[in-house]
C-alpha cells in the first residue's frame, strides 16, 4: 500500500501561513519538520512519500502524475500557504502548485533545474545497485555510515533512491498555463549550474520572481538554518502584506 505521510508541527503564535515541504530524492520529511525552530512565522508541514524513513521498503512511487495525485488526495492545503521543494521535491512542489485550485502564496524551488529536464545517459535509475550507490555518493555525498554498513538497509535505501530517480528521469512537463504565484529559486554557490538553474525558473510564472544563491553546495539547505528560516518567513510575510494591500485598494 502506498502511503503519503504528513508530519505537522504545531503552529507558533506568530505563524502567518503554512509552509508545505517536499523532500529531495531519497529524502525524508523529518529533515524539514526540524525547521520549525527556525521559522517562527510559519507553520511547518512536511510531506513524505512512501518507501523511506519509517516506511522504508514500502513501494515507492515511480511516476510524477501518480505521486501528485496521491499528494492532492491526502494533504489538506490550508490557505494562506506556501510550497517548498528541494531538488526532486522542487519539481513535485511545482506540479502540485499547477494542480491545486488555489494558488500558493509563493513557490520556493531549491537546487533543481527548471523543466524541461535533460536526463543522464544512461539514466541513473537503470543502473545496478553498486553503480547507483557509487553515482549517488559521487554526485551528492556519502550515505549515512549506518546505511552503508547494513546490507538490507542499503538495499532498501537504494530502492527508494531508484524509485525517486525514476520519477525525476521520466518526468515530462505537460504544456499548460504558466503559474500565477510568485516563485523564489534557490541554489548553493558551490553548485556548478546553480545560477543557470535559478534563472530558468523565471519563465515558468507570470507572478513575481526572485533568486538567491546561498553558501554551500547541493545541500545548502542544511547550512545556516537561521538565515534560510528568515528568508522563507520574511518572503511569505511580505507576500501576504502585498496581497492585503491589493485587495483594499
């Protein structure tokens, strides 16, 4: 059985909106749930597909349309809200934003090229386990030591990565209207194509656009959480203020 897990953190008294977060390939929602301490202006909700963390070994989604349909069927998006996704999660958040009847206050996309995407040749999800393991660690750094030391755990973790990479590498952008919501694109200064990636997202929305390069590499989201939290919270608050002013004119 496929199961979307939703991890919600209690809304702080100062919260003005909800931030729904989508993890990177092989990632779990717990990483984003911990951001609650750094985002006092936001209620944090982390959305976790099956096949990882507590549900490691369960069947993971292997296609974007199926994944997005299940997210929309499971998650209640309560306005006002923003979406955040990192790497694969950015594409998931983008597709969720397109599918929702209510536009988010803002879409944050992190360390992800804009669609249409180019795919590795051969695609990573078609590699055997040793080849996939080697490519994951070459591109994104070593897996946790405990995972590498346990053969069964490593096999399950690689299955999760393989499914997520299949979602990424078989993704096809469906032609349609551009987003109406504002978009902020983020990347690490150490990402070779980070600036190119962030700039490309500008063409996917009719709303406002901003881009930021943050210190670090692909996982810049794990560094300077105070700064990241301020960026997210301040941006959403400013969006809400602008929206309120536009309705009172």
